[in-house]
C-alpha cells in the first residue's frame, strides 16, 4: 500500500552532467516490463487509487522476451491465462478451424506485444505510471537511459524485482556448445529468414522451443527424415486439451492429477498414471522422460513430432564442426551442409523461491503452479490492499518452476499450499474469481453447473491423499 502520492513527470528531465541525477518521486520502481512486471503494476494501480509507479526496462517497450521472440512462436497456453488481470488477452474465443479446433485461442508474439503496448498506454494515460524504456536499472533506486545517458534516482521507492524469473531466449543467449569454423549454427529466430533449404536441420534442445521448431518445420513441408533432433532428455508435456479456461475441464484435470498422485508409488509412476488419464504426453512412449517442465502441447503437434526418427540422446551437445556433432562419448556424423538450430536456452529459471516481500524488493513469482501472470497480478493486488509485509507473505506465497518429476512433486505441494493460503482470504478468493488469469476461476454463470460441481467434488476427494503422496515423492512428507 502506498504512503504518499506524487505526480510523476520525469520524461522531460535532463541532466547535462552525467553524474547528476533527476529525482523521481514515485512510490514504486518496477524493474522489468515483461509479463511479471506488467501484471503486478496493472493490479497495483487498479486497486490503489493514489499510487505512483515508474516501470523500467532495457527494452524499448513492454512485453519482455516476446519483443525478441522467434517468428512462429505462440503462447503455449490459452491467451486468457496470460497478460494482466484488468484486460483479457484476445477475445476469449474458441478456435473454430485448424488442428486445434475446440481449444481456446493462443496469441502469437505480435499479438502479445500489441496487447502489452495497449496496456502500457492505458497505464501511462492514468498519469500515475511513467515508463522508462531503453533504460537500465542499476540498483538502489537508480536508473540510467541507454539512449540519452540521463540518470534518475527514486529515493524511498519500493523496488519490484520483476526480472527474477526472466527466461533466457536463444536469440539473445549464445549456444551452450562450441561452434567450430565453418559450422552452420543459427538461433531459432533465423529460420524464418532462410534463403535456401539446408540439406538437413539439426534441432538442438528438448524443451518447448525445440518442439515448436520441429512442428513448424514439418508443417511447412520439411520431410521428417530431413530433421535430426538432439534431445538430451525426454520431456513430459501437458496435454493442452485439459488446460483450458473452463472450470469443469481445469478442475477435472486437477482432480485427475491428484487421483493419479494418490495411487502412485513414485513421482515417475505418477506421471505414467497421468499419461493414462490423458493429462501428460511424451514424444516417445518407449522412453521414460526425466524432464518435467511440462509446457502444454496439443495432440496434433505430438503426432507430427513423433514422425522424427533421428533422435540423438547422448547428453548435451558439446561442439559442432562441419559434418560433425561432438558429444562427451564421441561424435555423430551429419551432412556437411547441415544447419544446426539453437533452441537450447534456459527458458525456465530455478533461482529458488524467496519471500515475495523482503526489505530489499518485492519479487513477484507464481503462486498457483504454472501460471506466473496470475501470481504477479495477485501480488500487485495484495500489495495494494495490505500494509504489513509479514501478512502479505502469509497470504501470498511463491511457488517454484519444476525441472524433474521429483521437483514437479515438490512444486505441486508448495503451489497447492500457496493456493490454499490465498483462498482462505475472502477478498483474495473474490478477486481471483474475477480474473481469467486464474485457471481455477469459476464465473458466476458456472457456479451451479453440474460438471463444475462434479469436478470440484472429485478434487475434494483426492486432494489430501494426493498431496500426501506428492510430499513423500518430493522428500518433504
Ligand atoms: C517462448 C516462450 C513462451 C512462453 N509461453 C508461456 C505461456 O503460454 N504461458 C505462460 O504462463 N508462460 C509462458 N512462458 C513462460 C514465461 O515465464 C513467461 O512468458 C513470462 O513472460 C516471463 O516474464 P518475465 O516478466 O518474468 O520475464 P521477461 O519477459 O524476460 O521480462 C523481464 C524484463 O526485465 C528487463 N530487465 C532485466 N534486467 C533489467 C535491468 N537491470 N534494467 C532494466 N530492465 C531489466 C528485461 O529487459 C525484460 O524485458 C513462455 C516463455 C517463453 C520463453
């Protein structure tokens, strides 16, 4: 909750001497105008009528990594789950054509960026939010413009660290393998600019970006046998059909997840049971996945990528030379003209959960597992409506991202407890039921829907035994 109101107009401030700083009188400095910073700022401004905020980003606009995304990227989840609480991303439409008919729309990068530009324009039009684009946050409330060199200081402002979980992306991260002279290696972004078909594509990475790349190449007529997929680990993927903005579907999936966990003998077994229940997917049914970041994938995409037979599972690629891929246990020959596509940046980050409210910074993180925008928006709402940091941390707790099946179990336990802490507060329950960012939202017109009631009843039955087993698998039970 803010303590003072200050009109903000720092855009015209100018310092001729580089060492001089213009003072910015704001209540908050939000570092990062990506999904986390924007969701936090939007909810804060919506629920505290007097608050003033400076949003700072190295990039020129809002949208974070989406401003540098590859051309064929889309949200992997429904648009409704993404963005800020006050403004729906997209039209709430169900896809009527194409392979994903019946599933909720998913925005592409241009749509995500246009959305954030509109949200930012609306926030700045309130006169209570100033945006410092192409500016570096230096720490200690200090900001410098990367264009003019002007320096700003916001003494006393509360710092919101909205870069804590910022993903690495291939276009801005060097490949995690050596590239010898003459080898052809590109970041995934370059694919849309290729002038000529290479003899072979070598897709490096096991995550969502690599999967997207294989899908896109195959959709565009590249034969499956012209693709080599370097997949150090096999991933578990969430079936997009069960992660939809429909409470009967979402709560039904949560119930099935907990039932699978309750009956399981290990975290790996829980995944196999979830696969049987239609929740989890894997590319190769003969391989036990060890990676559980669980982005969503549609079954039509799975059918496509299963056509790729040339999968290299020899750990991490160490080096690429013309005609040769080097691994710790030896080399693999590829055609000399092969194009190696770098899809191997660390999208999800694991810096450890930290209290969202700490003396040095407010650090928005996911609360409900897998829904970072909802978590950041919730933190903004909590900040606007409560005074005491200990109380804020009590009702709004962070959850981590997961990497392996074991830490997926841990994430579910922590995230389940965080969701429970939130829903015990009447106003948080009410607020979270107003925003589509919350995947468990039940809108008033669905409250008595028998399918929703049945899913809720099933979840209620399986949640305690499921949590108990998951805590055991996570080593916390
Ligand atoms: C391709 C892709 C697709 C994804 N799809 C989904 C999805 O469908 N649904 C979902 O929920 N999640 C998705 N994610 C996961 C990801 O957590 C979210 O996309 C989210 O956008 C991450 O936002 P962020 O604000 O944490 O990071 P970013 O978008 O990286 O924003 C952080 C910002 O901080 C700025 N910054 C950092 N340091 C400084 C500094 N010192 N000074 C000034 N500025 C600084 C950066 O310039 C950056 O713009 C996806 C991720 C990727 C990579």
